[in-house]
């Protein structure tokens, strides 16, 4: 089931991409030789003849290239491997004399055809976002809690304030604040925050402070407070607590879930005071006392942001669906920037195998909650992947749409096209480089999974 769902998601995204090329090619009078769903051997093909559309089973490459009706009309094919699709245009990768050929169309027509693929990926992400926001709403960046005497309180922030700008970034969704902090961790430098209260927008500056820490990670959800990480040379590790242990109480306060653990630390922030922790391991209960340490690299503002979604009206659905797409596009661009600057490594790259594994894990985690939850989770993944594909295809890399657009814009500036053989050679080099990268990512995925 995991692989089937992954194939459906991948295929939908790629078909939408190719559909963008196809529709703009047709609109500009470009002859599309074949539009196909899937890859490999043709199972069934449809082509227009003098008597209307005719179906052909297992159309061979020879017949595809020589049959009279295939020479002048678009062949629509369903192929053996249900992965992706293609839109093959006359004159796209070769020089053709036919006035319908891609290479003989005005440069701006060709630009529109190439750009349409990524654009349709963004449109697809927007449509899926509208479905999700219509059903479960959006996540406003509303302040939920403020720690007493914290930097956030001193800056004038209060529960109920809605953040509209954070660190110079316009904010529509609470996840945008999380993303900013992921890519730009807090430091001793002040953060400019704009917020709306009672319809009035106010600007303030917050100077984060160092955190006290005990050195662990967990998932703040409704399951047991299982430690997913215990960091070396930190208080918990030094006290003998290990990854997989379950926190059941702190200073006598019972902890049943990860959410309750998160709430406890928010209401009782760590200080230079010892705390008593009760935890379970292999069904047995243990107590230990640890002394938090002041971290030189971890900072806090002393506030929490809303994580829940709430419904909105028709105009809100449109606005926040656009914000959803913007969020994923911006996250993809930020991730690329981190990769270029060396802040993300090869182990952070994921290819098809890694994505299939992620889809499978998400499906397993949500299937017990019903078909609607599974659909919404898979739609969220499709939004992420569609926006990601749109951005990646616009990168100025040979063999990608962005690389083709570079040559087309150079043609606009020069007033004449680049030699097609030279352009084709550059795209071939780019394709080889991409294939090498795909092999590397594949082994990276397999190493991470197995």
C-alpha cells in the first residue's frame, strides 16, 4: 500500500507538471508529438485519424515514428510503468523546419511553455491547500503562553497577540515562525516582532536569553513522554537516563504524555535548581535528581505559539491557501540556501526511496485515525513535493526547466538564439550530473533506512 500511495502521489505531481507544458504548447500552436501517462512500453495509445480517434495496443516505436496519423497528430499513451509522464514536442531538442515546431515559435511563447510546468506544480499545491484549509482550517501565529519575567513579557507581548512579522519576515501561519527559528536559531541578538492586538499593529524588540537545559529530546504529542534523544555529557545522560526511557513525573507532578511534559516545562521553566525525575525502563520505575546547566548555545524568548488549526471563511481559505504554498516554497529555498552554505550535509538529502519511506511511515501513523486523516496527511505531502518540484525545476541547472529558461532569456538579450547543438551539449552534461546525484542520493536513502 505504501508504494501504491507513493506512486499515485509522484504520478499526479509529474503529470500536472507535464500537463502545464502540454496546454501551453497547444495554446501556442506547437505540435506535441506525444503526451503520455507513465513510462516504458506503450500499453494503449490514442491518435486522431480521418474517422476520429483510434486506439492502438502496444504501439511500437517504429509505428509511432512512421505511421501517417502519428506524424501529424498528438499520440496520447498510457505506458507500462505507472510513474510520471511526458510531453514530447517537435523541435524541443532538435532543429525542425515545421512551422509548428517548438524551435520555430517566438521566444516568449517558448518561455511560457517551459515555465508552465513549474507554474502548474504551484497551482496544484494551491488547489490541494484550498481543500485542506477548507476542511481543517489554518494555524494562526497567535501567542498562547508567556513565561513570567521572560524576554517576551518584558517586550510587552501577551497571550492572544497575533504575530504578523518576525525577524523581518511577514507571517501568516504559526509554522512560518517555527521555520524561521529552524533556519535562524535564536542568539543573543534581538528579534524584531510585529503583532496585532485588538486590531492595532505594534512593533517590539525581544532579546533572547540563554536556556537552562538537561539534555534530551521528545515528541510533544498525546503518546507517552518517551525520550527520543539523550545528549552526551548533559545532566540526564550523566544521571544514567537513556534514549527510550519514559518520563512519568517531575518534582511529583505526574506526566502522562509528551504534551503534558511540554506543558510542564513551559509552566515551570528550568532554573539553577535541582529537579527530581521519575522514569520507567523495561516496566520498572526509577527516580533521579539532576541539576540543569546553563547552555551557551541555546536561547529562548519565553513564549509559545499556537499549534492548532481553526476554520476561516471563503476569502480566508484563498488567503491562507496561498500562504501555505508560499510557506513550502520559502522552506525549499531556505533549505537550498543552507545546503549551499554547508549548514546542511549530504545526510539531509532525500530521494525517491527516502520519500517513499516517509510516505509509508506517515500512512502507518495515520491509518488508524480514518480515511480523512490519511487523505489530509497525503495531501500535505503532495503539497510539499509539488512545491519542491516547482522550485527545483526553476533552478538554473542544465537539463531542468530553469536551465532551458536561462538559454531562452539569453536569446531575449542577444536578439538571436543560442546554437542548438551547443545548448544540447550543455543540457547533456547537466543530465549526466543529475543522474550521478540521483545515484548518490539513492545510496544515501538506503543507508539511512537500512
